[in-house]
């Protein structure tokens, strides 16, 4: 298997506070990797480093083949990012949003045209192409935001709590999109507070107080910790946290 | 303690229907949950009940007071924790708490017993500005501020959204203690698993109530047999179960699938459409070691089922 994320003792300090402490792990191509942790465990800091937005204090990492210190601009071009708060523009239409993001990522005009057509068909939004994003139901916005985040064909997409606030059916439809992208070889790096979603990941890491306290497949973690569900595994690990969030 | 009758609220000159003809009652001392995704109308209901918003149609009372006529009385007797953190970011923990106590004509000392369990967890940071607190600490401070005047009714709008499993558990334990103090609590959440912590719940979607009762009753109303189907490769299993002609619905739940069959077919029915048919179908497609058992649905299963109808 081919790793697309490798980190070696990746650390970030803010003064005397060690937000992320010697993180070492690999994520393989096409893998769905769940990145879990309690509030304040250091997930956001780690994720910002991996996206090339925050310079580490020490340690090494390569993202999509690029160095996390020297090649942050290349990293940014080769990853996608979607957060809970959508990065879509409410005042632009569906197709304008696609065009905008594809343009930002430097796609050519014919390529953008082609991609827009494909995406609208794939998302069954052909009739809504000229609808303002503001008017779309939340679930559709979410699917569009995901598609837009991988419009430039990145190797990895970072999803930061992508399913917050949607109904249970839409949440599961969103995971269908995640699976479809992973099947095409896109690596998925996802955070969530829904522990049932942790079960949908190939492997899961759980951060506690700035370190990775556990990392394995959900089935293996449940076996190791002799728990029935990922929620129990998470609870057992995270309640030992000393850090006052 | 709370009555809502045929409440309707629209936004944007009637274009957005936020709450549609909603009626419900919350009894004294009850822990009542509004369960549903964003856009269900939960926040609108809170804002009407806390007299911050006027309904288009319908009536509502809180603690015997009408939300329109007696708004001033309601404001004195309820605590409200909005979904968005709305304390003073530039004031410290202690200053915020003092401020809310003073506004309500009381002092921290007078009702300290009520908030003690929660306050001691953030007291070490009492000189820190609210804006500098972590999510979990903000949540605890907001709850203290909502409680400091010993309200008869407590309104909590999505207090656990975006909060990790450990903090969520702790928060519900705090609510159980407040309920034991006799405070009536109305709480909203998008997490279906939290529904079981409530005495009664209203499942909501797009401004309407899908079902309202105790979690146990709602679960008991699930109309067909529900099966948990498990195999190591959940994703492949999901694709195949969906293709099976006898499948009515199929959703991933953790490491299993929850499946209902067409015509409510049960395990006793061994025809092609039954559960035996499904395991055979899967075996024929190379999925060995499939386990399938009839299970009791959860609130989330019920919500999904109600969305279909």
C-alpha cells in the first residue's frame, strides 16, 4: 500500500503548551481514515499542520508527496478541504460556486465547463444549476460542498465534521459519497463526533491530550479494548484526558 | 408547564415556513427533548417560548404565562441557553456569572447550591475571559448563567452540538441532576442517541412534529421487523443488500446494517422475500459469514422510518 500521508514525531508547541505531541502515523491511498479526539485533544492543530496552514515546531511529515515545511503551497493544491461550516458562497448559484472553486484551483475554462456538467449530473442538480446556494436544503449544500472540495482531483480530502446538523438519512447519503470518492482512489481524512461514523472508517486514530492514544481498524480497537462499540472505546480513552480542554 | 397550541412561524414574508402548526405540552418537572436536524424548527420554538420572537399564528404559555401578554414574567422565570454562545466575551467567568445574577436581582451565593456541581469545574479559571474559554468550558459557564436565578423552566438549544462523547455524557448527567431539583427542562439535540435520556421527545423535521411521546413508546410503534445484518466488509454488504429485490430500506448503523424487508416480511416467512432469502442471496454473491438477527429499533431507526412516510 502506498502512503499519501506520513508523519514522524510531528509536534506543535504554543509556548509551553504542547498541542500536538510526536504524532507518527501513515494514511494509505484510498483509505478512509477517521481522526477522532475529545474537544481540545489537538485534532484541529494536527489537521492545520497536515493542510500546510500551520508550521510544525518539530518532526517530519509528507502530504501527497510534499514536505510539510518547504512545500506547503504544493500541498494546498493537492488536497481538498471541507468543514462543517460550508465554504460555499450563499450568494452564488450552484454552477457559479463550482466555477469559482475550479478557477481558484487553476483549472482551464474547458475543463471547468466539462467538470461542472459532470458534477451537476452526478449530484442530480442539473435543474438547480442557476439556483442560489442559499436556497438549497442543507443536505444538498453538504453534498455540493464535498464535490466542490474535490473538484480539482486532489489526492487527499480533509473533512472536518462534515455531517453536523443533517438528518440521519442525509448523513448516510453523505457517507455514500465518501465511499464513492474513496473507491476512485481519493484518500479521506475525516473528523466526526458521531461514533457510528467512526465504524465506517477503514482505520481510526483517537487523540488524547495531544498524543495519538490508539490507532487501528474499528474492529481491532473494539477487540483490544473489549468494548461493544466505538463509542465505548472512545469514552474509555478520552475520559482519561487530563487536559482541561 | 409549557403549552404550545397550533404554533406557526414563517420568515421572509411567509416564504420560509419555520414552524408549522405545532402543538405540544411539557409537564412540570419533565425533561423534554426536541430531536431533529438543522431546519427542523427547534430554535424558532425556543425563541417563541422565551418571548424573543412572535409567532404568526397559535398560542403558547410557559409556567402559566402567555408568551405575548406576560412576556416580562416569563423572562424572569426561565433560563435560556441559546445554541450560539452569547455571553460577554470580554468579561471573565466570574464577571459573567455576577452580571447575570445581578440582572435577575439575585446573587451567586443565593443559588450557589444549584450551580455548584457545574461551577466548581470551571472555578479554577474564574478570572479568564469568556472569549478565551474552550468549547466545553463555555458550555458549562453558559449553563451556570442560565441557572443562576433558579428558573422554573430551563431552555437549552443544542447544548451538546459539536461536543465530544465524554463531555456530552457529562452534560446529560448534569441535566439529570437539575431535573431532580424539580426544574422543568426543554432541550434540543440533533443526536438521536441522546433522545433516550429524555422523559418524552418530539421528533421534528422541517417545522413539523413527526412523532411525540416517550422514547419507549415511539420505538414500540416501529411498524415492521428490523434486522441487523453484519459482515466484515460493511461497504460491499451495503451495496449487495440494496440490490436485493426484497429489501425495503437499508442503512448503515456503526458496523452493521439495519434492514427492513418489503411487505414487512419476517424471519418466519421463509420465501424469497424473507430474511432467509436475503442471507441466501448474499451467500450467492460471495458474502459468507453474514449474520442477521431481529433487533429492537432505536430512536434513529424510527426517525428514518418516519421520514419515509
